[in-house]
C-alpha cells in the first residue's frame, strides 16, 4: 500500500518503508524520521522556489514537476541503447514494492496539504 504523510507526523508501524521525497532533507531533521531520503523524487530547487514565491501556479508546478520526474539529464547521453528517462524505473520499483509492503512518501508539508508534490508523486507511481 502506498501512502503519503508529513515527515513530522508520528511514526506508525503501518507506515512501512518511510521515504522522504524532497530535495532538501531539512536542517536539524532527525535521520530517524525516515528510512531513506530520495532527493531525486523531489521537485528541482528552481521549480520549488518558483512555486513557493508565487511565481508559478499549482497547475504550472504540477506540470513542471511531472516533466522533471522523466527528465533524462545528461546521463542518458552516454548510453546508446538503454535510456533511464529520469525516474521511470524508480517509479516502477516503488509501485512493485508498494504491492508487497507498505510505503509512505513524505514531505515537510502539513499532512493533507492538497498543494504538496507527494500527492502528485503517489499518482505517478500508481500509473507507472
């Protein structure tokens, strides 16, 4: 099962694998609050800062974040046959794992915030 919550919510046994999906871990954030930090699953610093500064609407942010999840960056340029296409394989792995165990995607946002990227990420994983 795939869930989302704030990294500041109480740790529960039902959380399963707790993944912090943000570019920034957070100053003073205890490493014990998550099992793994996957910075590559968070929006880029540029996109996040533009949204936080109200220079980008939620709709624009959502579109840009989804594109970023599939960016190939420069790494694929060195491969002739197999391309990663961004986080495609990571999303597929998380989907498969969530079918076998509980996974909780976390961010610094308040629990239930409809304007948090982990909601988008959850949907992208479910579609993978």
